[in-house]
């Protein structure tokens, strides 16, 4: 039971406001075709978003609603992500790779083998 206290459950859902998803079935006779109670209205103006939330055993996590981005926002977010990748993640990967290569060289020397003249890049 203690293990369940350490798990975080999360989920996401697509939300469409002011419209119904999927096919709507209406039962009516031919004569009732234009009766107001037999017509399913459709709206062109609706709002779409993504909902994300999480919870644990004894805590309700944050809930976020994400609306569709404009093209300008998408381009800006891609630029920010690329900047993070270029600056931080690439440097972290390079450092981890260098550390891994140094450990290989130490192991080779301990085994009496000669490390390669040129290191991998």
C-alpha cells in the first residue's frame, strides 16, 4: 500500500466547448423533420483546448488548460526550445559523453590496453 503513495497519476483530454463530438442520432418521422424539438443545432463558433491534470494518493496536482496557439506563438516556442537545446542540453550531452569517454580510457589503461590515438567526437 505504501507504494501507491509514491505514484503520480496524470491524464490529458481534448475539450470542445459549444459543440458535440461524434455523430448525433435523432429519432423522428418524416413529418417531424423541421420541428424545433427534432433539430440538432450546430455551431460554427466553438472553443477547443487541451486539459491536463494530475493527482497522487493524498494530493491533487496542478491542472492546466492549453488553448491552440497562433502561428506566431508556435514559431516563438520553437525558437525558445531550439535555444534551450543549443545552449543547455547540447552542453550537458557533451559533458556526459566526455565523462563516458574518460571512463573508457581509464578502464583500458587498467586492463593494460592502449587507448585510441583519436577520441570519438
